[in-house]
């Protein structure tokens, strides 16, 4: 019996490596879970609190919400990677770029910086992994033909990283939305990297997923803390880097589609937002209340339902990407077609008030799932106290 256990292999990975991977993911999740309350206290103390009184039509919460939740995710990821993944040129460049992103996020969560300043730092962080780390998209497989980018490899790589940083940040508008979709995307990339035999990178992606899972209990509706720009930009940065290292190396005939499927929800939302703003003569990075989750809310879904719908879409895209890696193209196309058909059906249902109530998706009195209506009196006392002290000092 002992020999049977020790001779078990999962491809090129043995049982020891498999158990080590499970421990690393569990450790990352636990570390994120226990450090999130610390990040919450820090956010309140330094004034990194999102105040709904500064209402610009986009804020979905009714009470002051501490930011900096991403700090716990970042800390958990870095510590776990150094312990279980190891130190290399790639690891150090990734951590250096992530640290730059997180420092920017902390400053932005407190003082709210201009988009141009953030854009420059995002490019600098991307450059850190491109040159010292060697993270470059050199080619993609399009229907069996490899398209080599040549001199455009570095600019396209930086564009991909900066684009995803902002794409994930743009969907961070509801409790648990950006973190949950990032978790689903990470799990999808994890499965893809396992299928292509890159178990080393799969370990890092698993640690990222674990770090997100440890934070989610505090971030799900009703949230106790939000990620802020610190967490959303960090997750976008790491997802972009690991997708380049793993997903872009897939040799499937339509491999170029896979990363766009895995990260389809944030990519679509960001692209649609930029195009919409440009067509209406606004700045492409000007904030508004017209993102995908806002549209779902306006159609009649409540916050939890909106998050679940977007989770489902992201998961379906992730499953499709795995099918493509295994060369089951027909299966992937069927899944995508079913997802689109269900989306259209849901759209028709929520457009009609009678069908909305008949489906059970929307309540008739506007109450939440607990039968309560959120009020301003639910504001947490410690947040109130800190804001009061801050006003008195001013």
C-alpha cells in the first residue's frame, strides 16, 4: 500500500508536489483571511475610506467602506510565492512590479490621483516584468498559423498588462465582483497551465486564487471592506502576467482566443466603456455609471443577483477556454452559444415587470434577500468615529 501511494503520479507531478501545491493554496487563503481585518483597521486609521456622501451616481454601498483590502491579498500572495514557488528573476520582477502597483494603489485610495499619473506608473510596472523578467508575448497561434510580433512584442505586452490592470479595476463596482471574477479567471488559467504541463506556473496561479478566496468572505455582500484600487489593479497586473507566461503558450489552433475568453468579462466591460466614452466625446478614462454591472442593476437585478450573473458568465467563458485547450472546439462553441442564448432569454425576462416577478429573480417591494431595506443608520460606529475625528482635526 505504501509503494502504491508513493508511486502515484499526476502526469509529471508526484504526490509530494501535489500535496505541496494544496498546502500553498490553503496557506495563501488562510494568510489572506487573517490579514484582511488588519488591512481594514489600517484603512480606517489612515482615512482610506470610501464615503458614499460623495455621491457621483456610481457608488453602490450606503455606508462608509474601508478600502485597502487588496493589501491583504498582495501580502498573502507575495509571502506564499516566496515560500512555495521560490526566488527567480521572474519572481523578483513580478513582485517588484506588483509592489509598485500596490504603493500607487494605497496612495490613490487615500488621496485619489489623476488618471495620467496612474497610467504612467502602470506602464513602469509592466516594463519591470517585460525587461528584467522576460515576460513577452512573442507570438500567437491563429488557426494553426503562428503570428510573430517581432519588434511589436514589447509594446503589445505592455499594452496587454496595462489594459488588464485597468479592466479589472473598472469592474470593481459591487461587493465581491472584481475579486470573485479574478478568482474564476485564476482557476481557469490554473486548469489551462496544468493541461499544458506547466505545473510550476500553475502553483503560482493557485496561490493567487487562494489569496483571493481568503479575502472574499469579507468582501461579499454585505461587504466589510473593499479591495480599492490597491487590490483591483494588483489582481489585473498578476492575471495579465501569468496569462502571458501560460495561456499565450497554448498551441491549440485558436489559442489566441483563450486569454480573451478567460478574462472576457473585464475585457468586454473595459472595451465597451472606452468606446462608449469616445463616441460621446468624453475622456476614455472618465468615470461613469454605465458599466455592465450598472446595466444589470438598472434592468432590475439586485446587487447579489448581478454579481452571480457575472460570475456565471465568467465561469462559462473559463470552461470554454479549457475545452479549447483540449482541442474540443465544438464543445467550446456549444458552451458559448448556450451562454449567449441564456443571456438573451434573461434579457427578455428582466425587461418585462410581470415576468421578472414570475421568475422569482426580482422581488416586488425592492427588498433584499433578507427582507430588509438598507438604511444609512447601518453605518458602522468605528467608521463614523474616525470620520468625526477627521472633520474635527480639519
